[in-house]
C-alpha cells in the first residue's frame, strides 16, 4: 500500500444549488420529522455552495443508522444521491494497482453499498461480500466503519476524500483515518464541523479464477442469510441501537474484563426483549434491535424510540453496571444530538 496521505488536493469554487423546503427525511426507522431545508448537490462545487449556506449542515446517507426527532431538523440536510457522488470507477492499471495485486476503485460517497458489492463482483474484484446485507451509502459506511461478524469496511478502505467546510478537498489515507469500532476519526474534522465525505477509494483483490469469484458470490449469499436468520432485517430499525461495550470488570456468563461483548446479550439478560413503549419495541429476535412498529395502530414517533433506548440503557446499567453507548445517530432540531439522561 502507498504511504498514508492527508493531502489537500484542490480548492473548490462554489456552484448553485436548489434548496427544497420541509422535506420528509427517509430513514430505515420510518419515523421522525422533516428537514426544514434539504438539497441534492450533484457536484463538489454544488456541495460547496451548500456549505456556504450552512457550515453546520448534516449529511444524509441511506438513513440506515439514523433517528430523526419528531420535530424535524433545522440545519441544511444534504443528500449525495446524484452526479459524481454516485459514480463508481475502477482506477485502472496506472496508479490503481497496489503491491499484492489489490486494485483501487473510487466510489462516490452517495453510492449504495449493496449495489457497489454487486458492481465490484461484475468487475471480477472480491472482498466487499463480507459486508452483505448492510444497508448504507459508501460515505455512511466509512464514517460508521460498518461491518460485523465477517469483516468491516476499514479492511478495504485505501483512502477517503473529504470536503472541509473551508472548501478544501482533502484525501485521508487509511492510517490517517484511524478507524475504530463503528467509527472513523478523519483527523477529527467530521465532528460537528460540517465536513463531508465525497468519495471512498477501496482496495479490492482481483479474483484469480472464476471459481474464486463464484466463491465470493456464494459468500455474499451466506452472509446475507446469516443476517436474515439472526436479525429482524425486515423490521423498521437502524440495525444495532447500541455499540457492543468493552467490560470494565468480568461479568459471569457475559465476558471477562477488557472484552468487547454483545450489547444484545446484555439487553436480553436484563430482561428487555419484547419491551414496548408506544410504537418502539425491543426485538424478540435480537435484543440490540429497537424497532418502530407501525403496524400496531399507534402513531410512529421517534420520541418513543428515544424513550425506549433510555429505558433499556438504564436497565442494563442497573443490572450489570455497564453504560451502553448509542450506535444510532440522533438528529434533533438543532443538529446531532445525544441520548441524554
Ligand atoms: C436492517 C439493518 C441492518 C444493519 N446491519 C448493520 C451491520 O451489520 N453492521 C453495521 O455496521 N451497521 C449495520 N446497520 C447500520 C447501518 O447500516 C450502518 O451504520 C451504515 O454504515 C449507515 O450508513 P448510511 O449511509 O445509511 O448512513 P446514515 O444513517 O444516513 O448516516 C449515519 C451517519 O453518518 C453520517 N454520514 C453519512 N454519509 C456521510 C458523508 N458522506 N459524509 C459525512 N458524514 C456522513 C451521517 O451524517 C450520520 O451521522 C444496519 C442497519 C439496518 C437498518
């Protein structure tokens, strides 16, 4: 692999962009309010125009890890679902092949992960299949370091290109990204700073044979089947509500001090499976999935989900002395929020 890089590669002029008003924010939870202002920039120049309008803007990916407050959100919301943000490109032999035979592909941050997996297989490139069944855009997957039992996206990220609110395009190499469990630091510039991931460069391996490619396709099906059998994939949720915690002290039957353990198991053992508040329910199938039940005849409210997350967190703390940290990102009227007390 090339040396880690963190280079300003360009300064971007502003373009013009249309701002839409009071637009519902589509999320996998299917509850929550609207964006006061929303834009679909199709180019980095248009995205720069958005940053000029609101340097504290929020980026909507596939909405698969997001809970939007019922009252909606005030900051400008941008959706990268057009133009260069959904482009997928094999960088080719010139500068695109690494030691060890990995090849580089550059994918717009708004491209969907499932489609990118299929696309890479069509090119004869393998690796991404371990992320089968994870709903995400490439930008959202990189920010969250999406992954699971079979691997995580950071294993394949070569570089990430970010537009800073100052209007500089900066490329972070994988070392500079400091990926951790369900997070990437991007040198701290994403934290509340309105910086936006515009593209992700992945290093994927060319299958040596048709058999290897077929094996990668079979693996994709296996990973998706595993998720379907263990998680309520069809329910309305944001996947795991809480991050798996690292234990400060050994808990009998759960894990040893220092081990990262399943939040779902803690939630289950705290007796929370099946708990319901309004439309929000702790899944019977997987304790760490909080679902919005819109089939029960009660209004779908993000407030119910937040209240249930607080209740679950309190019960786990009471039973085990472990404080669960939300994995789901919360947006309130003023922007990114925390679960509070
Ligand atoms: C059924 C289901 C199963 C799931 N299974 C898994 C799993 O197995 N493993 C796993 O890790 N996750 C899982 N998730 C959660 C989710 O798929 C991941 O967290 C995913 O990475 C979210 O990507 P997104 O594009 O939907 O991001 P969003 O939910 O739209 O956004 C998440 C955060 O990323 C930020 N963001 C998004 N794009 C950008 C960008 N371009 N630049 C800057 N910030 C950005 C948003 O502002 C927000 O803060 C699951 C979710 C569901 C609904």
